[in-house]
């Protein structure tokens, strides 16, 4: 039998960098929709039918037609480059489930805050949460059918965001729109980390 004199391949295989990203925002803003539209796997969702138990507890003003809600988390995955995989963790929107946010934020590189211009104040708690923890985030302005359209700068001013925070208008139902905000977030994280890494 002829011997195989070829050298074994000792190159390390390319291992993708896995990044944890939170998707947060107000109740009914489009978080579950965003995770589902961009995920390359069937997303895990903990959506449950809303019941009378939430009546008087959950603020459904502006989203009265909403019949389901996330009670724990949504989970999806998307590869945005050969070497970068994002694991998306969607948070529940109602304030009675906010206690889960601290656990979900553990190890997160960044976040997307989904804003609904029909009830913009519903994104304030998420913005405050990430600012207090110094977790970089991008604001995804979800354009609902029939809602007033505002420019990115008008939304930035209304939410009182710094000039470095990406504000990306789009439609959470569209995959390309969701990818656009995720790419903006990753670029934002890189810009924020670059000075620290070079110092």
C-alpha cells in the first residue's frame, strides 16, 4: 500500500464570532416581528394570547388590536458576514416583565431599541436601560402603516439621543430593513470599541 506523504492540514478552521444582541422596546413596537423577519433559523418565540388577566395592567393604548404578547423572550440568529453571527434575544415589552431584562442583557454586545412613532414614549424605558448600563444601541424606527412619518433627526431629538446613536427608519416586517439596523448597530459597536482597544 502506498504511503501518504502529504502533510496534515494544521490550519485552524474559521470560527465565526458569535455576538449577543438584545432587541427591546415598548409593547407592540415590533420586536418579535423584527427578530422573525431577519432570523435565518425558525425563531423561538414565547408569544402567548393576551387574556383578561392583563386587562388594566398592560397599557394597550395605540395597539388595541394586538392579540398576542411575548412573555419571556424571542430568539433568532443571523449571519451578517462570513465571520460574524448575531444571536438575537427579543425582550418582552410590558413593564411587568422588565425584571427579565437584566438576565437577558448579561453578556450582550449591543442592542436594538424598536420605536413606534405612534407611541414614542414607550421606547424610553429601553433607551434608559441601555444608557444606564453603557450598552451601545441603535434605534430602529418601525414605520407602521398609516402612522405619521418623521425623519431620523426628528426622532433623535424627540428621544434625546446623542449624535453617535444610529437612528434607522424602516419596516420590521422586511428582512433587508432589519439587516440594515443590525449592520448599523455592529458598526456603532466597532466605532465605540476602537478607541478603547487602541488606547
